[in-house]
C-alpha cells in the first residue's frame, strides 16, 4: 500500500512542530479540530481554528500546510521565520502565522472574505519562494510531474 499524502505532510510537519493538528475534518490517528467559526470557509476557517487552538495551548506560532504539498522541506519553519507572518508564494496555505493574528483573522472573516491571499496581504505576510517550487498535488499525475 502506498503512503497517503496526509501522512507524508504530517511526517514533515512533525519534524518541525511541537504538535500537529488537522483542521476541518476527522481523520483517525490525528488530533482533529473543526474549522472556526464554522465549516465551509476553506483554508481560512482551518487557519482560524489552528490559531485559536495554538493560543489556547500556549504556542507562539502556527506552521500551516495543505495535505497536497508532499515535498515540504525539512527547513520550512526556518525558511518562513522572521518578522511577522510569512507564506509560500505559490501556495499561501503554507505559512508561518503568529498567534497574535487571532483578532485579525476574526475581523477578516467577519467581512465575509475567504481569500487566503487577501488575508495574507492584509497582515503584510512576507512571500517566500522555494526552488524548486513546492508541489500542489491535485491528481496522481501531479506526483510524477505530468
């Protein structure tokens, strides 16, 4: 049996985080939390939930990634570290977010805006590029570069 994308991404995150959580769905073997303030908000609902969870647990930052990026570098957190939030240019769901942004994301969601790039821009997130670019797997052929 081949390894699932979620397991590959989780393993990469475990090496860089004190705790890995899964937002927005239930998956056996993971600590799972629901999106906030409710489901169907896309990545911002998950990021909002993760920031609230991290704040409650006493963490200073959230390192976020989608399950469709199996080639996360071992130095992802280090590459994104710096002043304020940072995102990966080609995939803004991959980012490093200070928990101090809880109020900012709440206000952004109250405007009924769900654009992750829009939120990143509103909090002046730095955009980081990787060479080669991080993958965005949407179908099996994407894993083969096709």
